[in-house]
C-alpha cells in the first residue's frame, strides 16, 4: 500500500489553488446585528459558487475578519488580508466610514474592492481606481419619485431632509436629478432631528405651492409629517417619504398612511435578476428571509465573481478594467458604474401604500400595482 501513500502528495499538488476573497465585517460590537446578514449573503454566495465548480476552475475561499464594529481597525485588517493572507480580491466592509478607511489599503496594493454597503458618494471623492460600488447610493434614492413627478406633469417640488448626513445626501441627489429634468426643486429644506411640531414647517413649505413633497428622514418623521398635514388640512398632489416603504408606518398612522410613496433598495418580492432563487436559498440556509444587507453582501460577491470571469483573472488591472465596463443584473438591480466606480445602474424602487400593503409602483418592470393619486383629506374614504 506504499504506492497509495506515495500518490497522496501528488494528488494534493494537483488541486488548483483557491481564489482568496478577503472581507472585513463587524461580527462583534455595536454594528454586529446590522452587518450579520451582509456576511451571511457572502457566505451563501461562496457555498453556491463552489458547488457549481468555483471561479476559473478554482475553489473560492472567503476569509472574513471581524473589525469589532470599530472603523479604526478596518485598514489594518485589510492590510493583513492582502499582505499576510494572500487575498486576491476584496469585498468592502459594512458601512461608509469603514469603507473610507479600507479603500486606501486596496489602492496601495492594487487590489480590486467591490463595495456592497458604502452608500455615500464621499467614498469616491478622491476617485479611487480599484473601488467599485455595487449597492444603491444615497444620491439615487429620489430618482424614482422625480421621474414619477415628471411623468405626472408636476413641476414644483419641495425637497426636505432631516439634519443628518444620509438624508442630506439623498436630498441633494434628488435636487440634482430634478434640475437635470427641468423641474423646480429649489434649495433643500433641512429640519432638526429634534423636531416634534411639523406645523410651522408645513406652513413655510406649502407657501411655495409645491406639487410634490419629497422628504428624507426617519420613520417617525414621516408619521409626524402626515399627522401635521392632516391636522392643518393640507395635502400635496404627491407625497413621498423615503421611509414610507416600511410597513410600520401603517402601525403609526393606520389608514392615514394610505397612498404615501416611499423608496426601497431591496425586497424579497422584487423580480430582480436571480432574486427568487436567492431568497429561497438564503431562507433555507439561514432560516430567515434576506434583508437589504443580505442582498448587498450577495450582490457585491456576485459582481466581483462576474468581473473575475470576464477578466479571466484576479489581477488588479485586468479585473479593474472588467468591472469598469461590466453591466450585469444582480438581486439589487442592474450593476453599472461610471468612471469613478460609482453605481449608476441601481435605483431604489418606489413603493406606495395601497389598501394596507406596500406595493412597488416604479419602475414598470418591477411594479406590482399602478400608481394611485394622493387624495386630499376631505376626499378620503375610511373603512
């Protein structure tokens, strides 16, 4: 039997080396619960990829390190993945601040990093060469409702934002899109996160006679805005609050939530590329339906894999060129980036609350219901 032992080292040597994909994700600390589905989305992708033969005929090894929810730890961990653990390519961490810290490490080593959960334009401010965004950016969250306003013949928009970074960036992106389409949006109206009485704000904004209200803030803000509008007897022709895609708005408002528009970057219901199969596999593996974070992790890995296939390599320049020109479907929508690596293909779906359900109404290929007008309070029928 000595000949079998002699063959064993040869068999081991014949196995192709793994493609190592490195990532840093919070697994402990304050952000662990938020980031956990992101990690699980990647792990599902790895399992499916290896079950179907790997990438370029090689198995995939996903190495995920824990940043303990500390953005200051991220850079050193990516350095470890690149220099000590042989990472061929990278998936970005969960969050904008962490990705901002990680990107210089990828740039210095000329390793491609696909960002699945860095939503702010600030990450691309210095025009990194090796960073590619695979998620819906903040600036895209108002694009759908602006398109609806344009199609409906509305010209005057009021754009509001809670005084926080994400909301202000969403609002600024909305004004930018509206201006390009020839609509009147004016300056963003910023309100304090401590605001409790929205009546003065409504009076101020309503004086400009806007056709549409487009608001970015928390779920509570959307609820208080609607309550205040009803109290003063005011209703615009179109009312959008980014958080109105959350069905909990109905818990806050009951039937007064009807016809409010919102924006959702992901839902297990959306008929995006591969989503039905992803939802089935994720639910079977993790015993829970996928969240937006899970879809972001899975989409980032999917995009990276498609880039590696197109490039035929994990080498920096070849993979960078492939990802820069790649257009492909993901569970989040169409991946497509500009010259700076910023996502321009994925736009959040516009939803509307109709008869107690949050229904996708835009874009048409993903719509499950027709857009309905936002009625005045005197015209509403309560059941």
